[in-house]
C-alpha cells in the first residue's frame, strides 16, 4: 500500500496533460520536487506552507477547512471539493471491519485526495479514545477514568504511542483524543472519558498521552522532517465538564440531554483556574489540534466564542495548530440562520468544520461570506496555514498511506501486556474485611455471577465498535470470568450463573464474586440522575450473600455508583471502571498476583441527593455530608470503613 507521492504526481500530471480540475480557475502547473518548494522535504515547514498557500484558489482553501463524515460523502467529492479531511463518526466503519477493510477505505479516500490539482493529502480523523476502538481486533485500553485511577505518567505515554501505532497500521493519522475536561458532576455521560475531577491530574495525564500519541514512530521510511506520529486533539474547549444539570437544549435519538452540551456558568477566574490549565499543558506538550465544545459559557456557545478561541487559546496560550468544530457544532450557534452561524464560527477562530450533513452548504456559505466581506481572506489564510502546517509536520506529503510496518502492532503481545498493566493499575480497593482479598486460588468452589463478569462489550464501554458501544462479547479480548478461570487452581470448581441463581447448591461455597455495573453508553445518552445500582444487580448481590462464606463485588462502570446500602452486605468491593478488552487482568489483582494501587479519580457519593459532589465543593465537609469515598481514596491490603460511617439515614434511598 506504500507509494511514492512524487511518482504519483508525475504520473497524474502526465496523464492529465498538466490540466487542473475543470472547476479550478488557477493556471495549470507541473509540480516536481526540484522546482516546487512545498514538495521539497529539505525545506522549512513554514516555507513549504507559504509556497503551497500561495498556489491555492479560494475553492481549494475552503476545501481544506471542510471535514466530511464517511457516512455521507459522495463518490468523487473529495476531489470535486478539494476536501481537507474525512472522519469516521460513531458508525463510520467499513463493510469489512478488519484491518485490511480499514486500510482499503482510508487509503481509498487518500488516493482520491491525491488526484486533486495540488495533491494535498487528507487528514483522517476518528475517536480512538481508548485505543482504536472502532477496529474489531484492536487493543482496547481502559477508559480514561481508569487511567486516572492509575495515575501513571509513563503508562500514559506508552498507551498513547501504542494507540498511534495501531492507528497508523490502518492509515488513520488523526485521533480525536484526549478529553481533558475536568468533570464536576459524575452524572455526565462523558465522565469516563476524562481522567478525573482534579485539574492537576487531568493536566499531567493529558499532556503525557499527547506526547506518546504524537511521538514519531520507527517507520521503515519515515517522512523527512516529520515531527508528529498521530495528531492528537485536546477536547472539548472549554469547560465542558462544568455544565449545569438541565441546561442543555438538546434531544438526540429521543433522549433529552441533561448535562452534555449544556451551559457552564462560572466567572472567568474559575474558568481559568479549573478548566484552562489542561489546555496550557496540552499546548506545551505539542498539541496541534483542539476541538471546541458543544457547551456554552454563561449562555454563549463555545463555537462562537472569539475571546476564548482566538484571544486566549491562540493568543495567550500560544497555540500554533488548528481548531476544529465538534460534530455539526456550528449549526447550534444560530439554528435558524446557517449562514450567520458559519460566519460567526469562522470569525471566532474555528479553522476546520466537522460537517456530518450538508457540506456543500458549508462550502458555499464560506464562499459567499468572503465575497460579502463578512469573512476576510486573511482569516481564511490563517485557518488554512494552520491546517497545512499540521499536514507537513505529520509528513503526509511524503508518507500519505498506511504503512505495512505497523500491521503487526495491532493487538501485538507488547500492546496486550501494556493493556493488562493498565487494568491492574486502575483497580481501586474500596473495602476488604477480614482478609476477603486476595482470593485463595485453591478454594474448593468459587461462584461467579453478574452479566458483566462475562461481557467484553460492557467492560469496554462507549466508543467501542460504535458510538454507544456494545453489550455483547463481540469485542475481541478476555473477560473477568476468563481471568478467574485462569487464576484459580486446578482443583477449584468455577460455577458461573449470570443471575446468581445457586439455590440448588447445598451449603456455602468459600468464595462468591459478583460483577455489577453499567451497560455501555456515550455522550448525553449517558446523562443520568439516578446512579444507584440496578435492581437486577442488587438482587444478585442479595442472592449470593447466603450462598458464600466470602462475598466480593466488582463494579464495572464509567463513574462512581451509589452503593451505600449494599456496601455492608459484601466483604470486599473493587472499582474496576471500564477495563477494556483485557478484562482477565482484573483477576490478576483479585487473586493477589499484583497489589491494589489505584485511587479514586472522582469523589464517590453516598446518595444521589449529594450530587454534584467533588473535590472542589466538598472541602471541609464531614460526617454524613462528606463523600462516601473522597477523591484519591484507595485501600491497601486490609482496611475498610468503620460501621458508624453507615449510620446516615438521609443517605439511604
């Protein structure tokens, strides 16, 4: 699949008679590395950008500012409109969801881009938020909430690099990650996409991941001058984790969002102290793409916020990359006036628009706005300069296609080992009475219950084989039940019944393990007021209690869940978050192969009535007003909360 762009240039222009596309009015020319500066890899990036920009028509510039989803792009339109980027949204998966299927799809778009007059390669974007989750058979790492619990800087860099390698194997060069929000309300459906509720934690882990993702891989023929591996995206700018409950005016697929895309109300001092530092850390780490949030600040949509985008991000923070909108985010500025929405967004500082619907309308709107002098050519040139700068830094002009050298990296033994390490480090021990953990591998019988115990989809969460994730075992990997079977001794009988129906068994088994938690969700679909365990999960815990001597509960979830009433029932509780494809590694820690080292990245509520509760609003709270577990909580080998901690009747629901 690897081809020389120089040869493609020469062949194309020889066959085409050096004629430009019919819709382009600029004079034709024949680009060769000897005479065209932007093709000369030995030249400075800024010189190459300036040379290419000077050769572009307005139509070509607008095309570079346009990103279209695979679901709606029409054949030939990458060439026809000189598009700068294509993305896979939640359902943007090739018919054959395999590595070869992805390569064929992505390289196909790239090949079409290289037939345009100036042969500017595309950026291909995707939400690889915890590994290349859309590719069946990729390594799926724990969601960011678990990585926040692990709080391991070098682990983050390694995961970023591993994700980049699997993306490059598929020819994908742009990752819409990491989320560097600082969520203050765990009812938010994107809580698990962020590292935690504390600004310093988010800043450090986000920067480390960016460094790993953008580090230059060992390509077989690395592009000269290349300084980035895969383009990272710091998102969602700014304050998306601080929106007020009930403030969004958004309904999606029949679901009313309650926090996602809502209104964040705070003064500028709070905005700068709580939400801005992770972006400064991201810029300092080399981030060259920032995605704007759907949310608002004090009623003004972020997509329209010139002060925050242009003055603060590009000015104060020194951001030299480009700003991309979120999925149709521009449409929300003035829902009844698309032209004005486009003008406002571009003038606010958005450089590339993610257009999942009518991209021709976006293109014609900018063209008309320039003619009307509502958008200046200087603003267009600034946006395109920033986009081209990134393309040169990525080495796309010299290395546009999927590189075969990375194909062996997908689900490689090294990546699986890294994912297993991340799972082990992310586990948080919430309770351990009477030495319940570690589990004795030589116990005569271990009863296992809970749908989540044997479900790679549930343990992976959203953005896995689709936008909302799945709740089946179609994610390639291992389950917690697999790990229990591996870790248990040869003479131990493992009995698994998802509903915990063991009434036919006489006596008590030495150990019971129940895995409870949330089914997969993403974005505002996951906004939820009631974070208590489901009644099914509560029933399973109650059924298992009389059937075992020692009861252990493992929670699979994208946020802390309300377990106040159930906590005293079990001897041990473990928060496993969303561990990804390698769920068997959970058992490595349960059976004592590794110590518990994780700490809660969010405050853990006693009840729904306490929400929102976080490290920034719970300081000084004591007794029944305090969180059940504070930010940074995690037990060692043996400890648990005192009985009197559970005498708060107001916390019972």
